[in-house]
């Protein structure tokens, strides 16, 4: 075992793992200094995660499986852990034999894993042992017994059309309790999902979520596309995070190929990520206002968002920054005129945005609706591993831009807003603070964008590499984990959108609130259905 | 209170003049690609570069039929990077009432190296549609009374249109732009067009996304809950042609694989001008000024 | 009671024509304050005309109530409208007890509206209906009390008689009882017509709706009647405010065409001023939390009660 490659920050943790679990570890793999893989058997998982969490405050960011039967005769289960303070990732890789396709659930100890473990069960047919609620999650109840992410399941398999029971919700009973089903088609211009409220009068007693209505087989599709095409698919994981997802994917490929994007490309990436953050945050601020019927603020927000989208079109050719990301950098360089436009944009938007915030702060009826609504307690948020805006509004101080600097975030100063209150008002406040922060990041980067090329060449991908790409999108942390296959293809692409992690928190935040407040609470999280369902 | 009114009044009306004025689209914007059919030397590099299969070809007997399907195109511009005969324009108004009119094709005589030797003159052969499961019968077959309905809808919806937006599986990119139609800049209400909460109030379904297996039934139910006369507009590359997702184990592909579609609005996602154009085209008003 | 058929017909037509126009005007002005061009004021007409010509989709579990409700809602509002003087005193219709009958008719309409919302047994309809009844349980007494304030001065519950009294020089338009009652009815107007801060007429969010939620299952003709009825009801309440409480320019029984024209102009001006007030309230406020709505309406009730009280105190 050689830990020399491990980055100095991460080394103490690696050494501790070696000391403590050394005799039970089969192998080590350190493809990159901040990415360490520990190969061990499954029964190590619970103790391993618990120890790292206690001793090093390391958090579990994802659990996923990989069909490794063709190469090694087994399935692999990965537990991905992030050590924020040490700026590194630790993976535990455990084999699961196809003869006994089952694995032990950690969801009792780590509620954040609830959905992810069930997704592994649905997509790979690995049975969960000891899960508190092992019902179907990613595939609806009417799906036949298929395991789409196994290699022997064809992408184009034609399944019989939908029939029968979609999902058996739990019944909530009691005097005066009745159930209000909402969806999957919602009344607004939003994505489909099914909510079942159990209410007593107006207060909500219990909220059950049914997602995965827009499951499009994206992870499977990744295995069939050459990487340059897959970038375009990554853009369609969640349209509002097009650039963030595409960049996370490119980042993963670049890490697998051991190529780094040139400095200018990284600067441009950061600017684009911030533009994406600005337009989404501004839109959300407006949408939160419209959900409490303060339409005036909404309209001003929409106007600002439109200005950002037009600037994006001028900078990248697409209003949603599509077609800009590419492997090894970005597709289009910016001339002086475009950079001037960027600076003019922030100069113009800053005062406009301030007056929008003033408008909202000045409206006492709006404030009254937002304060103490939909509180997500910091403790609950921690247990559920809530990330991103919602996490920061509930006391979770982390941000990949600061803790794992990617793109050009090592070049700028970033302060992360963190609040403890966890209500709608503070989720709004996090957005307000972040937009201001984004303006300043864009200005800093636009002022000194390094010269040079915007793209490094990436040849054919070597087979059998694993890599994690990460980006702090506007909603929270986005991970793309890949394993490469021969012939410039991917054997697996696991996508982790922050929404998947945050949905269950919505059920917690709405408890005790009244039904008509649900839309604004939901909007304050604004999670992506498509990013969850893929 | 005065602050709010003051801000509103000082900002003034910001709505565009479109469609009376041409759409404001950056010259750098990527709209529909244009292929110079006569100068096209070889379809293979562009077809290989195209992530969605919008550009494809078929070789048979020393001839090649090259085909471009605008409905599937995500306007990424990779084809233009790969082939000098293809150029990206910033034209975004591409809505069509007829699926076939989005497809263009040409026939070439092939050289020994597989490149095009010469364009075969005459009307391009109608390229065959990609194989897809036939659209299942819907409760009231629109086709049979198509013309009548069209007349009636023109009469009825001309000045008042209620739209129900249905996301049948999109990535939410289209939703961002559709929501933009309610912004003060595009302000769809000035046409007497309104988004509504219930399919029963709706005249038009604006459907996005490759229809997923899980949403198929919901989409069909929504369609059945919409009173006649009604029309359906498919939005985006995914809604029009399946987009980058196409047909797989979890998706049924384009919207017209599930319910009949009256107007297709290509784009990924379509520019708000393009959406306005498509919606107005569906009610035969795309040429008009404000009223 | 002597019916004047021409007057009756005229007022009916005026009600039907003016009501959607008023809703449309409010919508259009609101749009302007939202920095957009917005719909034309007569858009509401085109919408109703369109819905009248559309087919209907009837929910599976609907009973006769579902079919019956739109007509009751529409006709009750219309009938109530005929009892309020619009252009000329007296109003064409005066049923038993005037103001009482008016409040009763509005209640009947609302009752059927709520039943129609409940009937198809959809979750949102039920939710909307129960909310509507909660709101009206307080709004109705407040309305009643406020009207009584004037009725006592007039010594009659007949609305035309009340208007005549307020018009007479002896009556001080700015006396505290009157102003309080006016304020009370303005709040009731906001609540009863589903406006911010009670309800949001422009919302797409089925979970927050009150009025719209009850209409979700309606389509075509029925929807047209429901919407039309709602706008007539709004006009009735507004007319009540501007003509019974503030009958400036209202023509008398024997008015000639010139006086009638002047009356129409005054009426229109007053209505537009009231619309402007509604628009300002809707633009500058957010919606209240649902459980705060009763507080607002109780305030209206208290205002009305104070009005009644001060009636006796400052006589
Ligand atoms: S999707 Fe459209 S723009 Fe992109 S490569 Fe294909 S044809 Fe060209």
C-alpha cells in the first residue's frame, strides 16, 4: 500500500483508514491525489462510514452500483464520501456476488441513503437487507421485473405499456384526516411528480412523494454514446443546470484522461456557472414572490432574468448556455467585446437587483408570508444530508467552490452565506447573498481572464479508468462519476443531482404548515424533477 | 406602497413588439442549421458529429440519400464544426404544422471514396420516418374530422386561447422558456392567451419532453380531459422528434407517438420568440400584428 | 311593485355587458403596473364567448347539482344586480326586503358554487369549497351589518330608498358611520371577488386557490356562466359601494335622457376609481396566509359594527 500519491490534506485520513481497517482492506487505488478508493468487503461499509464521520466529519455523498460482471464477475457497490476539510474524496468499493445479489442497508443509521439505496435495488436488482422501507422507488410499481442498469438489459428493450397500480401510498388514518393527491400533472408550468398530502383541515400531517415520472433512462444512454455526444446529453439532465451538469461531466472525463482544461477555459467555465446561478436565483426569488401573490416583484425578477439570458445568448449562442461546454475546456472563446458586455451586464444588474431586494424587504405582507414558513431544522437537515441552498439556509456550511475548488474558483474570493433559521425567508436570503457574490465573482474573473487557448485535446479515453467530476451548481453539488470502457465509451456514468438528496427534506419542512403554503415552500427548495429522475 | 408603484411606473412597459417587429435574437445565437445541399461533399462527418441523429444518410446502389430532420435538431452546431457545407443561422422561428415539412433530404451519386460525386436533381425522395410504434387510438380520432376542427378552431381561438402546459418528460429547459412567455418581456397575455390550471379550461396543450413511459397515461388522460375543439403543440427537440433521448426502455419518444400533434416547435429549448411563433401559428395568427 | 320592462331590460343588458369589461379593465391595469402590455379590457368578453362555443367534458361522478350550479350562480348574481340602482333610482326590481334579499341571493349563488365545486368529488374542489364557506361565514355578516348602517338612516332596507337618503343633502357623506361602513364593504368586496390579499385570481397553484379551485372541473358553457356570474357579482358589489354609499350623479325616477347620460358618466367614473383602488391593493400586497384571512374579515366585521354603533352615538 502506497499513500504517496494521496494529497497531503487527505493523507491523515488515509493513514487512519489504513491503521484502523488495514487488515480488512483488499486493495487501494489512488487515481488522483484527492480521490482515494478503498476496496473491501461489504460488511466493512457500516463501520467504515460511521468511523470516518465521527472522527473526520466526512459525509456520505452517494451510494451507487456498477455492473462489473463482464470484467470481474461481480457487481460493485460504491460508497462515496467527501472530506470537506481535507478537500478530498474517499470511495469504498465493495463487491456483490451475482449469486447472492443483496446488500445491507445503511439507511437506518444514515437516513440520507433511503432513496439512493432503493434506486440501486430497482436498477440493478440487488436486494436490500434491513431497509426500513424497501419498496420500489426509481421504477414505479407497475414496471415488470427488469433491472435497466444491468449490462444484459438492452437500452431499447420495449416494455409493455403502463398498466395497473402506480404506487401504493401509505394510508394515514384518524378522525378528520383526509388525503389530497396532487399530480403527476401539476397546474403550473412545472415538471411532473406526485404528492400525497394527509391533512387535518388545512395543516399538513404527512407528505408522501412519488418521483421518477420523468425517468428517461439517461444513465443507461450514457453507456451508448461517444463522450462528445454524451456532453450534450449531460446538458439535458436538468435544463436549469445545463452548464453545471455538462461541466461536471467534462470534468470527470478530463480527470479520467489526466488532462486539465487550460486556465482561460476554466475562467470562462466559472463565469458561465455564475451566470447560470444568477439567472436561476433571480427567477426563484421572483417565483417565491409570485407564490405569495406579490406579482410586482415577480415581474421585475423576470425582467432581470431575461437580461441575463440574453447576455448568455450573446456569450455562448444559447440562452441556457447549451452547446458551450466541451471536453477539455469550452467551445467558444470570448473577444474583448463580449467581455465588455459581461462587465456592462453586472454593472447594470447590480443596482436593479438591489432595488428588487428592497422591494421585497419593504413589503411587510410578503415578509410575513415568508418568515417562519416551512422550517427545516438544522438537525433534520444534517441527518438527511441536505445540500446546496437548502442546506446552507439550515446551517450546513459547505460549498464545493470553496472546499473543492474546480474551474477557476481557486482564483477568486468566495464567502458562503450560512443561516440557521431554515425557513423560506432564509432560503430566499441565501439566494440574495449568492447572487451578490456571483456578481462579484463574475467581475473579478472578467477583469483578469488569462490569455491562451480555451481547449485542451483529449484523445481516446483509456479503458478501465474511474473518475469523479464535481461542480457546485446553483442548486447544490453535482457529481458525475464515470468508469471508462474500451473503444472510447463509458461503462457507467452515475449522476448525482442535489435534488435527489433534498426531496425528502421537503416532506419534513412542510410538516405542520398549511396546505396553501406548500407551493411557496416547494419553490424555496426548487428541486429538479428531471435531475432526480434522470 | 408608493415605492412599489413608483418602481412599476418608472420602469414602464418593457414588452417586445414581436410579431409586428422581427424577433430580437443575437447574431451569435444558434438557430436552425442550414445545409448547402449543392456543395455538400460528404454527409458522413456531419452525421457522425450529430449527437441526435438529426443528420443521417442511407447508401444504396451507388447512391446516398442524406436527410436532415429539424424536429430532432438541438441546434448544437457540432455539424457545422465538422462540415463547411453546413452553417448555423440565428433563425429561430421554425414552427411547422406538418411533421414532414421539417425533414429535408437530397440524393447524391457516390464516388469511389464514399463522398458525394453529384447531386441527383429533382424532388428529394421522401425519406422514411424512423420506425416507431404506431400511435394508439385516442378516444376521439382527431384525424377524421381534422379539417372541420381546424376551421372551427380558427374561428373560436382567434382571440382567446387557454393553454395547458404538460411536461411529459422534459429536462425542464423548455419549461424555463415557456415560463418566460409570462414575463413582461414576452407577455403572452397581450394576445388574449392565457395559461390555465386545468385541462378542462384549455384549448391547447403545450407538451414538452420525450414522453416517458411513466407519463404516457397521464398525458393521454389530460388530452381526454380537454374539451373539443382542441389542439396540441409539441415543444422542443424532444417533444417534436425525441431529441437526444429518442426511444428507449423508459421513453416513448416524440409527443405524436402518443397523441396527435397539430404544430411542432423545434429548438432545444425553443427561443421564446419561437414559442410565440408556434403558438400563434397554431391559431393562424403568426402573421398578425397585435390584433 | 311596479315593473318597468324597458328599465329592466336595460339594466340587465348593462349588467351583462359591463361586468366582464370591469374584470378585464382590472386585469389590464394590473398588467400595466407589471410593466407589460397585458390583455385588452374586453378580453374577458372574448373568453366568455369562446367558452360558450366550446364542448364540455363532464367529470364522471357529477350529479345534477354539477349541471344546475352554473345557472344558479349566474342567475342569482343577475337577479341581485337588478335590485341595485345602477343609473337611476329606483332600481328595476325590489324583492322582499331589498338588502336582505340581495344578501340572500348572493349567499344562494355562493352555496351552489360551493356545491358545484364539491360535487365531482375532486380534492381541490372540496378544498376550495370549504375555504369559500369559511371566508363567507364572516364576510356575509360584515356585509349585512354595513348595509344596515345606511338602512337605519334611511329607515328602510330597500336599496333604492337607501340611495335616495344618502343622496339627500341632509345626509353627510363623510360622517364616521358611513366611512366605516364603506371601508367594511370594500374589504368584503376584495374577499368576495377573490382578490389579493384573500385569493389570487391569476394563480396557477391549485393548492392555494379558493374561487378557481371550485371551477377546476368546469368546462365550456358551464365555465362561461360561472365566470360571467362571478364578474356580475363583482359588479353588483361595486355598484352597491358606489351608488348606495356614494350616489353622486345618480339620476332620479323621472330623469330625461340627458340626466341619464350624465348618470352613466358619473357611474362609470366612480367604478373606474374603485377599480383603480382594487388594482393598487392587488399590486402592492401579497396574499395573506389562509389562517390570517379570517382576521382581515373580522376587521371588516368590526368596522361595520363600529359603524352601526357610531350611528347611534353621533346622531
Ligand atoms: S443536432 Fe442539429 S445542430 Fe447539432 S449536429 Fe445535429 S443537425 Fe447539427
